[in-house]
């Protein structure tokens, strides 16, 4: 499981020019799953994302989590996080989870975060999406589980 985390002032997803998700002040997560991933990785990933202290406190130090600030999450499925570009010019995606597995894991990850009560929006699995964001900082972090 790989996640790109971006601290944002705002983020949104459009599919066929229709707004399907929109958040303000929170985290945009690009989430990908590998072919060997399973649901056992989800609890740790959820904990890390929700408790990651990357928002500023009153002393302007990155000391607060998305939960601490009452922020939102926008989760976007992203199989291309498993691209292998070591050979040739065309990325190889054989390390990515097959679509059925990836969608199931993405939905499980999404639901586990929603259970915490935090505002969660999502992109559309398998759709061609336009993702727009206003990166705050910028702060961009890569996690692998």
C-alpha cells in the first residue's frame, strides 16, 4: 500500500466535468495498492494518516494532525503509484493490485476512516479524474506499508 499525502487548503475531483468530491483544509491522499496487499495493512495506514502531525500549531510548528484541526480527507484511488519505470519508456504496472482487489481495499480503507467521524470524500475508482488542489506549504509526504 502506497499513499501520497498532500496538505491542502482545498482539493476537488471532477469526472466528466462534474464535481464528485470537494474538501477544504485537510489532506488529499493518492492511494494505491500492490498485488500482494491485503486488508491487514489498513489499520496502520489509517492510524498514521489520521495522527500525522503536519499542521501548524499556535507556535507555527508542525505539531497538529488532521484530527486535531477538524480537517477533511479526500481519497483518490491511484494505481499508477506502482509504476515501474526502470526499463524502457512505458511504465510497467504489474506490481499494482488487480482492479477488483484494489477497489475492495480502497473501499475498506475509506470506510475505516469514515468510522472515525472525520469528513471523507473520494474520487471515483476506475474513472478518468481531474484532481485539482491548492497545496498548503507545500507539504507532500510518501508512505508505504
